[in-house]
């Protein structure tokens, strides 16, 4: 039997109208209508939830102003949804970012501070979106990679097509048939392990899972591998019209590129991967419309971090931590844009508010639905990616400035024997950028004494955030543990 909640879709209209103030910490939600006349209660079907995550996709999308991108379906979706102009992820690395999306916690809180396949993993005690929704009677599914450990911390009924996830439930249209690929260099090859780049297979498998949910509401996380490296100009016939390297230019945030033609080939193949992502989203939206489920589905489209190029993925620069995020709320009637600052840690609180209830949790984010017009800063971090050049960082972005704090800069600069010394030797304790006058962050103002008051004032916000989120590097023993690790690897 379908469980019924009393809550008002007016919450969505509040966001659509964009009259917002900052929200506080999430606590257990209670039905504000309790005790009202039962005759006034409205029976509302619980929303389905489709979370579409594009791998390594930053602002390279048409509706975010990219003139090189061909994303007609994403752009059309934005015309029916809410486009968040300043959406940030927690860390510009796949596993940490995805852990924040699914737990509502920053990586330094949940423990997933690096890539899961290299041994980093989160603490399984933390509740995740699929596990919570499974307990609320939802059918839960995932397509493509999870890339978070331990997998058992995420209660999915259906798992398919991820390099790190076991198959669970009906395998649907997944096939081991080799598919034709056209590589970045234009060569043809045939492979079988590119399921989450395959437009038809991914959408058909999603449709199969949705159909298997029957009367249950569903939560589906659709993880599209594109436009992650290795780049492919075409996979199984998609896109039909490929972008060539002669049609593209370097992005302005790129710096120090020596092989310009080679980089243009990479950008073209990256944009062709983005075209596949665009096609998948478009087909999913149409599928939900055809099935009569579109109006009652919360759809969240987001990139897990910026593009896989220098000064984007792996950094705290805007090209790495700002992502496209477009949200279509159930029964949303008109498009809107939100100019305030939003974090991927806000996704879980939003889902909890849509459920009009939730466990007592202390999450750092706040619901998209709640008034939040004063939200004018976002926090990001960094620790590790591939297990080298480990550099714990904490950062704040505001409309005017970006401050990046390298927590161990003074120590790391002294590690002359360490294999990553070339990376560490020129590190400054802080990086400060004037985003209004230097949007591509090429002029570090920290070295100019007149900007030290700005550094100090912004760092106060960083330190307050670290305190609120119990940053482990505030503890002396954790600091010593990190320094011992670096020294043990040949430092000093």
C-alpha cells in the first residue's frame, strides 16, 4: 500500500519565485500542519527521484554560456526547471564528490577523501540517500559507477554497469556485445566495457528499472561516464554529428598549454562525450513524459566536478569546483534561475524536506526549497586523488574573492627528498584571487601585503566552517599522522 504524506507543493513554488534567505542546520522535520482539520489534508503521491550525474562535466554546457558545447536537450530541460548559476561540489575528484552527493557530508566528514579504488573509503556508519529512501519504501537503483567504498553502505535494489559495482537485480539490456568506438585520434576500435557511455543501453536499462518499481516510487542514480577520460569522439553511433578539433578553441582558464593542436583534439572529444550525456538526459526526460511520470519526478542533473584538464579537475579553482546543476521539481510550472550559492551537500537535505520528514541529522547543507537568498559563499576542499601530490586544502568562494588555504604548505615546502617535491616547493600557504577582475584565477594576490586583511577575513569563515564540520585536521594527532606519512615517503 502506498504510504501517504501531507505536504505542500507550495514549497517548490517558493523556490521558483526565488524569494530566499539562508537556512540553518537541518534537524528533524515535523509536519507543520499537524492538528489541522483532516478534511483539509491533501493526499499527495510521493515524488520519484532521478539523479543524473555527468562524469567530469563542468560549465561546458550551452545554458551556462558555453558557445562550443552542443547540448540542446540540457538547454531545453533548463527551460522547464531551475538552473543554479553558482553550484559547487565538495571536492573536484570523483569519489569524494559522489560521497558528498549521496551522504550530504563533506569528504573530511564522511572519510572519502580520495579515490575508492586506491583504498580511500568513507565511514559506513553514515546514512546515504538510497539507504534512507529504501527504508521509506522506495525502489532504489544505480546505473554506472558508484565509485565509493564500501558499496554495502548504499542500499540499492538494482545495480548495473559500473566498474566497481556488482550486478544486482535484473540486468535488463546490458550486453557484452562489442561496440564501435571512434577514439580521440579518429581511429576506430571495438570494446565492450563502455556501458555507461552507451546512450540506448543506459536509457533502456533505466526504463527497465523504473518499470520494475511498479507501484513503488523510485530513486534512480544514473551515472554517465562521459565526458570522463579516455575521450571518445563517438560511441555506438553517438553523437551523430561529431565536433572536430578545428571547430574549438582553448578555454580561457587553461594555462601553459604547449601542444595547442593536441589540446584542441582533447577538447573536441570531450565535447563529443558531452553530446552523449546530453542525448541521455533528453531521452530520459522524454521517457518520463511518455510514461506520465515527469510531473511527479524530482530530476537533478549535476556534474560531479569540472573538466579533466589542468586547473579544473583536481583543483579548487572555479573550473574545477563549479558545476552545472539543474533541478526540475515535481509539478514545477515555470523555469527559474537561482543566483545564490549552492552546494552538492544540499541535495540530501532537499530530498528529506520533500519527504516532509527525516531522521535527526546534522548535515552541513540546507534544502533547495528553503529560503536562502543570503547564501553568498561556498566551501570546497581537497586532499587526494591518485594517491600522490597529497595536499590538504580548504577553500571559500564568494562573488568577489576566492581563498584557498594549503593547510601544510610550510611543512611540504621543506620536503626536498619527497617524490612530489616539484609540486610542493613553490606552494604558498594561501592563494587569493579577485574573481571579479581575474575570473580565471591567474594572479595570486596573497603575495601582495595590501591584501592580507582580505585573506585574514576570509580565512575566519574557513576556520568557522572547519569547526562546524569537525575537520579532523584541527586535531594535533591527525596533523602529526599526515606529516609522518609524508616523511615516511622520503620527505625532508
